[in-house]
C-alpha cells in the first residue's frame, strides 16, 4: 500500500539545516514492528506516524520512532508535525491538541510561508529528577574529556526527564563541548544509569551572540549517534535550571543552539515560569520547513 509522507527540517527556517523529520500520514494497518522498520528505513532521528485521535476533540494521534525504538514524547517531531498539519489544514494560525504516548500536547502554530511555519507547545509533563547521575570523572571518561571540563557555576551532572530521561552534563567551555566524543563501549552503563543512555551536554559559551546555551546530545543506543536538536531535552532543561537557584520567580525565555558541530545549526526557544521557587509551566517553540513530499510502499 502506498502511503503519503513528508520530510521537514525542524528548529530551523532554512532547508538542509536543523533536525530532519519524516512524517507518514496514512499509517493505518501498520503494526509497531512495521512502523519501526519504516523509521529505520528513513534513518532520521525520528519518524512520526499520524493516526486519527482517540479523542475526537483532538487533531491527531502521533506515534514517534527513532531508528531503534519508540518514544513516548519528542520535541522536534511535535513541532514539525504541528507545522505540517497546519499547512495541510489550510495555513494561518491555529491551536490544536496532538495525542502522544505521554498524553495530550497543546500546540499553537502560525504559517509564515507556503512551506514554512512556527509551532509552540506546552510541555506535557513538567520535568522531574530521574535518579542520580554518575560521578563527573566517570562521565568525563566516557566522553573522552577531562574531569576538570565538567561543571560550571553550581551546575553538576544530573538526570532529568520530561518524558525521556537524560543525563545533563554541564561543560566549562565551548572547547570542551566540541572535543566531546562518546566512548561507545562504556557509554551505556555510565550515562544510562540503568535505562537508555542519552547525554545532553551544555555550556554557556555560544556560537552566535544572543543565544543562552550551546548544546549537544548523544543517544547511540536509540540509533541517534548525535542529534541536531533535542526538544525533549530542552523540555526537561527548566527542571535543572529551576533547581540551580539561578533564576528568580517570573517568566524566562532562553534560546538554545545545537547541531553546529554536525553542520545542521538548530535553534530551540525555551520559555518557563517559576512561582514560589518552583517550576509551574514550560513551553518549547521553533520553526520548521517542508523539504520533500512523496509516497512510501509499506
């Protein structure tokens, strides 16, 4: 059966930058194994399958796969699919709810061109601590860094999740973040802490002025050796930032840059609100542009 698909580049307004995404629009009849095979065939960090929603008040139900596994939630698939749905629905600005395995995700989109748009979504689950991270020396060793590269200000390695648990690794400098190279034989047990290993590296030095953090993400066991842009990590980031004590009550807006080492620069806009010293809301926003349209036989 021929099934229509689109590809988009996400967290960028320019084609051939950002994080590539495949979206299959007619997956009815495919089982989980077939969806996983198709995701592996595309080979993108994520492939989305758009199904009718369980709740008729919602716009669609999404299933999200890396080349190796299904995810309960991911940021760049949410942004890219929301922009594509807005385009297919006739453009303009609109709000709707997408169902993901994590739960309902409230989205707002605005189309800025025939193939270009912007989407923002409320983080469906506020970040929580996800156990203890390994010690700095062990993390440095599996990233081929020195222990002195790990940590700055009051930031230390920690684990957080807004749906996908990640180990957050603060690095002292841009030079350190560029040198990072996962040691695959030891990466999984040290970074995964008993689960799937995803390492999110960040530093305050940035490639471009006006940005707040430079980031990288490695998840080799998920079939993503390095990710150009990681919305689920950005969604968990405000948990760490709130816990650091470096942000006052009120609204905060940050711009995260990622993918520069891969030649796929990506920009993620993160907004969050603190009330009484605690995180009360967070949202992720970014651009997406359609790159290809076709059909897959599956």
